[in-house]
């Protein structure tokens, strides 16, 4: 039997109900903040990610699914969404009418990482990106939108971690300082970090290996190197978050794994997920649009890890998938024929409906209705047909009422809608 590819998984019902819920609240919430959905493809030219994410990152060095396309072009299954949204913003000149654009995307990402709990090779993100605004108020608004999104999903115990990564003015001095310090400690660093020291010393701050963590324990902090503009920008982000009562902490070790970030970087973490504790991450990338051939436009965005978010929501609401509102139990051929149309009409009228045409005993069907957690059962047999009255039974209270068959669809719909039954 052909099995799933390692690191990939099927998302099956009833879990899919949680996915739908999480995605629908995101759409509604983000649209309230003026974001509109964009749907870029999952396949892009490899060069897009190499140039944006950076050559010396885990993603580009070893995690991308890249293969040859036509005419010598290398293609990659997207490992993240930001690069595609930036490409679309540039390619379709979306900035020409109004450079300020806000988009969200929902979909799968692909990274060849070592599979483990909370880490998959196909995972899903909800992304939000804002172009054309450099104001720190946008940074605060985005973090507020993210935290209130989680609150709408009743997720508690989340912490926003915040750092500033500076800009091309002030980052080089920090980089140099960090690189000097780490060059004297290479014996403590892992192979990857030693190799990247020259090109990307900030990545060492992000390495999860114990000896690397020790090597950077007393590392300098970017915040101490911020230029005047970056310092004011970061202070303004914090002051607005304070005013809005968004809890956050400054985390000078937070650098994020991608090269394109500038200024504000943030991550939303939880203690409920074990080692993979980040539910969302994001930050400013003021130079990326220009770097990819577009106009000079600042930008900021974030990505929510949907797989991990779903896990949190499921832990909160274990019985998420509701059973049918009405489960028809037809006894005998005549009843089945009537139920055949009622089940369709009632579903079409917006009632979650189910029917069993197996012809098994009343007891067997009642057991199935119970197992499906049906809220009500509608029993129709020869006796009910003769009396022109079906029996509607509330599975929780065990109350029963008669429903006139000639007005069955309307009567049941009204009762269920009014939660009378
Ligand atoms: P990143 O694009 O790496 O900043 O990731 C943003 C969010 O996506 C993280 O905070 C995670 O919640 C989620 N994420 C990243 N990589 C994976 C993965 N391999 N499996 C599941 N979720 C992931």
C-alpha cells in the first residue's frame, strides 16, 4: 500500500472543523483591520527565495524542495509566503494606485526539516503583510491584531517577544562586534555557525544547539547599537502596545531565521506546545521590496503557524466537531422514500442533517445516532405514516414531540433554529 511521504500528513475530520474555524476567524478579523486576501501560487522560481530569505540560512541551505523546471529554471515549493507576496506586489505594480497595501494569505508551506512534533515538512501559515507604511504605529497595530486574533480563538497564556534588528545604518557595527566576539569562541560553535560566522553572525543568536547558546549567553544586544531613528521607532512601538495593554517582553536574543528583517522583530510564544513554542513570528522588512526590484517601500508582516494554533484550539475545545442537528431514522421502505427527500430539503434549508438507509433495527440506528452525537433524532415508521406524525426526539433531554409530516421540513427547521429541540 502506498503511504504518506515522511513529514507530510493528512488533516482529517473532525480536525478539519478546527482548521475551518481558525481560518474563518482570521479572515473576518483581518478584514476588519483592512487586509484583503491574496492567493499566490505554491511554486516559484528558486531565485526568489534565495535572494529574499538569504543564501546563508537553514531554509535556503538545506530545507527547500527545489527541482529543475523548463529552460534551466530552478523551481521551489514555497518555504514561506512573504517573498511571493512581495513578488506579486512588484510584478503587478500594486503600488501604483496606492503604495499602501495590506494583504493576508492562507496556505501550505514546504520545508525539508527533520520531522518532529510541531514540525512538519508541509505546514500551514496565515500571513499578513503591510506595504508602504514605516510608522511604528503599524507595527503595534499588527501585533495588536495578532494578539486579539488569538484572544478571539480563546487562546490564553501567549507572550509577545519583541526585539529591534536595526537598519543598514546601525546593524553593521553590531554585526562586527558580534562577529569579533564569536570569532574568538569558534571552538564552542557548531559547524553551521562557524561556517556562517562571516556572512551571517546574527544566525548564531538563533541557533538552538546548547554549546552555541552558551557561546552567545553574554553576546552584545542589538538594542544597544540602535541609531537614533531606530531607537525612536522601537520606543514608539512599545509605547503604543503599552497603551493598548498588549503584554510583551523585550527579547534581545530574538533574531528570526531570515535575512530580510529590519527594525521590529517579534514572535508570539506559548508554554503549551513544548519545544516548538512559537505560534507566530514576524517583523519589518523595509528593504526587501527594493531588493527584489521594486520601488523603495517599507513593509512589515507576520506568519501564524496554523498547525500549532490548531493544536492549541483543540486542547481548549476537545469536542469541536458538532454532530448533526437532525438524524433521520426511517423504519421500512415507505418511510425511507419520504425521508430521502426530507433529508435533502432540510440540509438545503441550512440544518445539519443525516439519515440512515441501511434498514437496520431501531436500536442499531439509535446507537449510531448517539455515536455521531446527533442532537435530535427523527423517527418515521409505518405507524407514524398512518398517523401523519413523525417523532422528534431530543437526544440530550430525551423529550419527544410529534411533528406533522405534511409540514415536516418547516416545522423541524423552525424548532432547530429556535433551539427548541
Ligand atoms: P517562520 O516562517 O519560520 O518565521 O515561521 C512562522 C511560524 O510558522 C512559526 O512560528 C511556526 O508556528 C510555524 N512553522 C514554521 N515552520 C514550521 C514547521 N516546519 N512545521 C510547523 N509549523 C511551522
